C-alpha cells in the first residue's frame, strides 16, 4: 500500500518517522492515518530527496500546525491570511465533489500532503500547485488572490505589494499588478536553494528580469541557463520548465506571464 519494503518500514520506525501500534505479541498494526504518513514520507524521499532528519523536522512542523481536536475559534480569531490558499483549494475540491483520494489519484500527490495543505496552506511545491490548479481548471495566481480586484488600472506603490500566502519554503511572491489582468506581473524573492521543486508547464509566454542574485532555468529537461543580475529571459510556457536559486544570496526576479495561466 505504501510502495516500500518491510525493511524500509522498520528503518523508518527506528529513525522515529512513524510509530506503529504494537499488539501483545509484538505485531505491528498501521492505522489509516499512519498509512497516509508513510505515503507522505515515501513521496518526500522520492520527489524531494529529503533525508530522514529533514523529513522528521517537516513532520514536526506539520503536526504543530494541526489544530487540536475539538478546538474552535471565532471568525475574528482565525488567521485568515495564512490559510487562504488551502481553504480555496478545499472549496474547489468540494465544489467539484471530489474526495482527497480522487485528487490524489489525478495528481499523484499523496492524500496526507493534500490534507495538510488544505489545513495549513503549506507543503506544496510550485510544480504541485500547478498540477492542482490545472486539475481544477484555474491558475495559481487566481487561487492566491491576485484576481480579487476589479478595476481598469492598477497602481502599486513601492513596498505595498500584495504578498501571496506562503507555500513553498524560501519562496515569496508579490503581485505587482492587481485585478484580472491579461499579464500576471510578479516579484519573486528566492532564498538560496529555493526552487520550483520539479518541472511544470502551462499555456502562454513568460518573461523574467533578474534584479539581484543568480537563477538557473531548465527548459525541456536538458537546456540549462544561469541568469545573473541584469539578465532577461523569455520562453514559451508550454515548454517543461523548472527553476532554482543557485547563488549564495537571495535572488530577486521580476516575472511576467501572459495570458493569465500561471
């Protein structure tokens, strides 16, 4: 069910990643929640290449984000800004009358990862976000709130950008234009090592300009471009692409997509 061997399960138990129930005779029993956890561990090892300590730390953070059973808060007390993306994704799934298992089968994202994202709005790479957006017939920008405005012009003063709720580690995205525009204009702040965590593609065209730092773009899986401050780059979005900050400092990028398919 988890796609890993019994010896791997015993190793993960010894590393403290999972703690199965033990019968009086010593037999291991796994609940559905533990199976979901094992599937997430396997996905993190396979897709993100995380080692056991990194996985354990991620699990600890996710467990800390889970609300206590039976806890309730008034609307005024809820941290709305931090859960917007996850709540929107949950509403999209419920509107489509799909279960977490349905979405998992369609996108190959583990149920436990999807469930955590709906609760906390964290834990998904940009690649996975694009897969979810495409599955529900929308865009990442729309889910992140960029289209919550309706106006014919948009003036955004320096430093007054609308920041997307955080999802991927080390990635901060600010909208440079508000409203349902034909061009999606963003400012990316990427910590050293931050990446798309995989290859994705969509319709449209992209233009980016590096303000500072170094960014690697990979097109079609085998074409590598390292961009530095002052460099600009254009490509068709339907080409499989991935990106990563390969510098030792933060990279700041102006990134424009058209039409609004990001």
